[in-house]
């Protein structure tokens, strides 16, 4: 069976309602928190992707039992100090930077050396950024010569709280330090650039000893040692990063309308909605509510005929960092030149996404000017593609694959897109939902 797909014509108009898969960030965090909880935790609408399954496998190796089912997943936590494992343990984070970095915080006090590995893509990502603060607690993390995976961690039984300044906007690094602070006597203080705050919200929901003060650009977080975590029963909200592809598919398709239900609209994640609204995309947020600290709602999108170029404020970057590839497609259809800057973090993902964003647009016939951390996109509202386009060798980055599918369905052309299995890491049901809209 081939691992590529071919798309030869644009999608027809549609008017549908769908629910996308559970939020990946919340799914992985549910697994990690539940592994430390006392007793049985359950989850519905959990994202059963390769990244989340890697998290299940990791806690299994740490001595925590679980049951995985499409309707409901269960984890039998043994308490905050419940991990039991053998010497020379190897944990495989696969493709997941979230799992790879967060779990290091939980292992900050391990009395045995643990080796952390990942796939080819994850093994190219920077782990020095989290090894440095975790070593300040008293752990001993040894990296490869390139500051990548594989690494080893040996914890300390005499951990000391730290003061940590996170200035990249990395929720993964911030969360890992929060987890480490949960195992440390005293108060760990974090001054963090605005980024996803799922770990903080779940910590508050679980009544853990965390304090948060927010200002415009930074959050000041204080975390003390955790003695007990209650079980966490959770119906995982839908992932806005997954919804983003269908938001843009609808916006760029003629005479179409779509409602996506139960979407996580956490303000640290809705940069794409803010950006697209500024560009003239018709998006309505309906039935807003709070669920276990997270804001959720139904997102309605209507086809947009007049898309405007944008000089995107960098303050919106962290809230849309996983969505810029798909945002670039909207800029390709805009009337004028769009400019996106300060995008260093975009190249710290599964692939150098800024490069790939430009490459896809250039193959489509869109002019770009790309520098180390910025891109100018010269939009063409009348663009119609009538040529063959092949997308391959992108380090199996799921977002490159899905962005290419949306480009093919909205701009036309004869596309061959390789590595469709890449979606298994984050959104296995992506193509099934696409086919649902085609019917």
C-alpha cells in the first residue's frame, strides 16, 4: 500500500458540523498527571495518536498500569511517588517534544539512570534548553554532543528550588520546570514569556500548590512540592491545532460553511483565530463555556471572498506557533503582501517549518522573501494551480502533510503528497474527516 496520496481536484462546497480529535497537549498532560494521581483516572475523546500512545508506553515502563479504548481510557495511578522501574530503563518519546521535555521534569528525582530517546525528527531538536534549568535543581542530564537526544538523566534526592526565566515562549520547557518544582522542597519561581498554560490550568483544577500572576508579556509562576494529586476524570476538548486545518479549508472554499464543536479556545492557543479575523476570515465563536479551567466553544466558519494581507504582530506568535503553515496558505490568497516575523520557534518544530512554508508556497507559484526568522508572502487572490506538485522528504512533519492537503483542495492542481502516515503522530482521523466533507 502506498504511503502517499494524490489530489487532482478542488473540494466541492459543503455545509457540515464536525468534531475533531481531542487536544494533543491536554491528552499528554492527562496521561502524565494521572500517572501521579491516587487511584483510577478516566478520559474520553482522548487523542489516540502515536505521540499520546508513546506517553502511555512511557508510564507503563515506569510501573503504571492503564487501559486504552476508543470510548474511554483508564490510568491506575499509584501516587506522587508511585513510579517503580528497573535499572537501565530506556524511554522512547517517539516524535513528541511535549512528552520528551515534560517527562524529564517528572524524573528529576530518579535514583536510577534513565535514557531518553526519540525518532529521527525529535532527535534533531534542542534539549539543552530544558537540560540547563533541570540540572540547576540538582539533576544530572547528559546530552549528545549536538545537545540533542539521546540523553541520560540521573535525579537527586536533595533537590533545590530554582528561579527560572523562560524567554522563548516554550510551554514545554515551562511545564517541565513546573513538574520538577512539584518534586522539590521550597518554592520554585518561574518568569515565563506568554505561552500555552494547560499545565497551570490543570494544576489549579487539581488544587495543587501553584500561584500565577499575569502581566501583558510574562507570567510569574510559583510552585511548591506536591504531596498528593487527586484522580482526573476528563472529557478532552477538541484540539484547535487540528481544527485549524478545517477552518482554513472552509475559509478558502467557495460557498461553504462549517461548525466545529467543543473546541479548546484557551486564549494562549487562539492566535490563529485572531490573525485570520484580522485578515477578513469569517469566524464566529458560539456557546462559550468553562470546562475544568479550559475555555471551550463551537467555532463556525463561513467562506471568505475578500482576504486581506497582514503585517502580523509578533505578540500573536506564541498563540499560533503550530498554525503558521496553514496561516501562510491564507496569506497566499490575500490581496497584498503579508509579513510574519520573529518566528525563530517555527524552526524548532518537527521540521524547519518556516523553510517548508516557503517551499510549499513557491511550488504553488506564490512569491516569498524568507529570512532566518521572517517571511513576506506576496498574495494572489486569483491564483489557480494547473500543474503537478510533489511534496516529499519533509522529516514526516504531520503539519507539512496536512497543510499540503488543504492547499491542494482549495487551490487546485495535481498533487502527490508523500508520508501520509505522518498524521498518526497528531491527527490520525484527518483524512477521514476530509472525506466526510466531500460527501
